[in-house]
C-alpha cells in the first residue's frame, strides 16, 4: 500500500468509528426521551439516523477492504447487496434532509397552522415517499446488472461493465442524480432561504424595539448598551450560520462525489483513483456530520444526553456505596470474630 492508500484507509476507519458512535448517541436520545419521540421531526431524524448507521456498518467496511486489498471484497452476491444498499441509503438520506427542511419551513413560515399541516400521518406519508423514491433506482439498477465493484471508488456501487449499455446507463445516472441530489438541494435552498427571510424580518423588528428602548433609557450604563448591541449582532448571525451549515454540509459532502460520477461518464476526462476514493469519503462524512448538525448540538438532545449520563453515574454511585457498605459490614464481622 502506498502512503496515500494508508491515509485514505485511516480516514475511512475514523469516519466509521465517529459515525457509529454519534448515530448511536442520537438513537439512544430518541429512545430515552419521550419529548423527542412526540415531535414530528423526530421521525425524519430517526430515518436519517437509520440510514447513516446502516451505511456505516455495511458500506464503509467494504470500502476499507477495497482500499486495502485493491479488489472486490467478498463474492458478487455480497457486493450486489451492498451496492443496492449504497444507492438506496444515499438517496434516502438526501430526501430525509429535504423533509427536515420542509418541516422547518412550515414551522417558521406557517407557525399557527404547523400542527395541522405537519402531523404524524403527514410525516409518515413523506417518509413513505422517500422510501419508495429511494428504492426504485437501485431496483432498476440491480435488474439491469448495473451494480458492482468500482475500482475508482474502491466500493460496491452503481457500475456498468457492458459497453453496449453505455447510453442507457448515462441516462439512468443523470436522472438518478437529478432526482436525488439536485432535487434535494433545490428543496433545501428554497425552504431554508424562506426560513432565513422570516428570521431576518423578526430580527429587524426586535432590533427596532431594542433601539427604541435604548433611546428612551438615557441613564443606561454604556456596558449594558454595548451588550444589547452585541446580542443584536449575534441574533442576526445565528440564523445565517445555522442555515449555511445545513446547506453547506450537504453541498460539501455530496457535490464532489456526484460531480465525479457525472464526469466519469465522459470518456475524455481521466479521474485519478485517489480522488475517486476521496470523493467517496466526503460522501461518507455526511453520516458523521448529520448527528451533530441535526441532533446532538441542539439543546433538547444535549439535555437528554446529560440526563442519561447523570442517571448512569447516579446508579453507579448507588452501587458503589452499597458495595462499600457491604464491605464495611464484612470487616466489622471479621473483627468481632
């Protein structure tokens, strides 16, 4: 193995471990907190977590083996199953992010009618569509034998070995990425920009009220005035940072891989194998960033995880105190004997 392959293998191992730990934490929070389970976005986050976990335990290990051995890991049947899952899970996770953005859009732009427009039944219908949409493309690819081990990405994915099917495969790949990556990106940009517009409008209203209050309070201390102005600035930047993170991580993780897949269809451009694996690792990194972007950094999930830790520590402290008391009594009995 070259130094590049060692580095890429190490990156895949790190991504695999972090993604597994982070997504398991999200799953534990969902199972522990009844409040999280009651919320409609929790269904979308649960579906996204399921996709990330399955991607972590099925696709990442085989990509690691492909990098190390430079050949197809396992038999054709295993590779076909993993390639099927890769196409399904990637599409499902993209559409789950789009569903989360739609939920935020309805909650912010239509707050009074949110509970009537986004119920559990509506969320279940959206998830049903994401599954139906996501499973249709790998079914077509598998039926046409367009799934296999691709040396450029060192993984089992969409791959056409027959030159006579080149035109059909090019059309299929273009339609697939248009209806998965591009559609999800358009939905993300539309919904979150609408959310940002509403957030900025509310910030302006709050700023006007704050400035009027500062003008009326003539005797206010300068330090208090400065803190109010700093809070205004942070309030304006908060929504922009969050929305930039949602859209930015989606583009940064998926765009290089999708563009590489489309450029690969042209026989004119030669793609370096190291870049192919790097773009695949970027796509895998979405399974690492999603738990933090959508769940673990939110106040409710942080509070839930703290409650879980405190419960574990409290139980261990009770057990340790019980053991200490038992050993103390045993020592006293031994002395009396």
